[in-house]
C-alpha cells in the first residue's frame, strides 16, 4: 500500500467521524493559537527593537548609570548606589574624545507628565521633556519639519529655546506655525525654534509627544538626587570599523573622569546595540515560554482526545481491520494508517491554529503600533509539536489495531 493511498484513507476516516475530528482539531488549533500568538509577539517586539536601534545607527554606544534592562531588585538597588553621571563629566568626555569622534551627546532621561502651555491652550499632562546638547540630531537621527536644531551657541549662551514634537505642536498650534512663539513649561517661558517630523507610535506609545530642551534648562527641572539626575552619554563612532577603538577610548577616558583606580570595576554601564538586543531577547523569551506553556496545556487535552477518538475508531472498525488482514494487509500498514490519521488530524488543527495565531498577532501588533514580524521559527515549532502530539497519542490505538487477531476481528459484532 502506497503512502498516498494511506493518506486518502486517513482523510476519508476523518470525514466519516467529522464531528469528533472537528472538535479535536479545534482543541489543537486553540493550543497552536497560543503558541503562534506568543511567537508573533516575540518576532514583532524584536523587529521593533531592531528598527529603533537602526535609527540610532550601528556605531553608537551608550554610557549609563544602570543597564538598559534590570530584572533583579537587588541588582537595581546596587546600581542606584553608583554616583550619577553629571553634565560636567559628559562635557569632559567630549573634550577627551574630540580627536577620535566629534559625535558625543549628553542626554537627560525623559521627564514624563509635563504640561506645555501657549496663550490659552495647554497640552494634556503627558508630555515628555528631554534635555540634550547640539549633538542630539547627529546621534539620534531625528529630522525637522520646521525650524532649526540646537546649536553650540544655544547652550553656551543659555538660550531659553525648545523644539516641539509633532503631537505637541499640533495640539497647541494646529496648522499654524509655532516658530518664534513662546510656550511655557512649569511657568518658565521658552521660544520655539523647531518642530520635529512625525515618527508615529511604538508599542502603543507616541514618539512625537515630547519637547527637547537645552540640557542646562532641563537640569533646572530635575530634583537633586532623583533618578533623572543621572544623565546618559551617547558616543557614535564615525565608521563601523572604528567602533572597537571608540569603545576602548570612551571607557578608558570615562573611568579617569569618574576617578576610578585601575583595580576598581567600572561604576557605569557600556551598552551597544548588540548588548541591548541580547538583554531584550532574554526578556521577551518569557513571552515565548508563556505561549509554549499555554499551548502545551491545550495540546495535552487535545492529545487525550486524539487517543480516545482513535480507540473508538479501532473498536468501530474492527471487522474492517479483520477483512483487510484476511486479504493480506500487513501489520505495519495497519499501524501506519492509524498513525497517519492521528497525525493528519493534528496537522489540520495546526494549520488552522497557525492562521488564527498569525492574524491575532498581526492585529495586536497593529493596535500597539509595533512592526509585524512573521514568526517562521514558531510556525515550524508548532507544526513539529503537533506532529509529535499525533504520533505520541496515536501510537497506542494504532498498535492495538495492528495487533488484532484477524479471526477474532472478523467475528466482532
């Protein structure tokens, strides 16, 4: 008996028991939906992160007080005992790295929940304040829709100027140009010198609801000793090949600036795109584990259903099995036929679950504004798990059918 005929017989058997087959396929599909949804979420989050890191360039390193991702509370408390990174340290690092790279930006963490006012209008209390210097645009690769960027003179002369994100500009000024207008933040007046191009949302959060201030003005809004008091220094290598040299120079110079002895460990973190990707991958893998766990529970229940259905099918088709054996069917053909029925049933449910899981993941990606990444690897995992489920739970019924005594099978009523 050829495999094609076995497959046709398996499909015909499933058609005869279509109600039971449909219910079991549905339970398999539910398990696969959990796996595929989690896989789509992992792929989409990774794709979004790669896009965000690519926007800053592969040649950028980050000098920070704490790692980008910290899951341990004790580790977090240990990092918070480090001295904050100050504006003066950032400026000194700029001077020391001037011969290696001109692209060194000192940036303050986002201050959330701010209100920006103009005339009788005000924004919702959800605007982020960002402080930086003239290297902000070279490092983060933002683009302007109107106006000009920050300059060295703005910082040297301590000019009270700001640049508005697209959402803030639209909320306050509508279609009118905000250039030259005076907005107020915490009742401090600032002149608008530019508006950023819209960048959309990421993970449901707008990238355009912020205001960029010169760093000295930003620091006036920061409480001494607070988390935001520690700044972030971004160093961008002129070329990819120079990145290792820039990393070594930046780390050595910053250790001297921070007053560290040669035998002391660094009291700051050095992050690259690759290290951030590695940390993020370790975080999002828990989403995948959750999907695998929920899917495994559903597939376990489906596997029990497959075995019960196949045992019932063996009992109802005992005379058919006896006739086939009497006509010369070999034991391995009977075994293979029932195994193929179990595997085919699992694959039908798997295909339906993969389609539904991808659609659910795509819809979630659209709602939260993340890039959609098709989970090819997770699709292969789902198919493999479903084939294994069919083989595992279909083996006993198939063995029972294959070992039936043909004489007793023919007599079965």
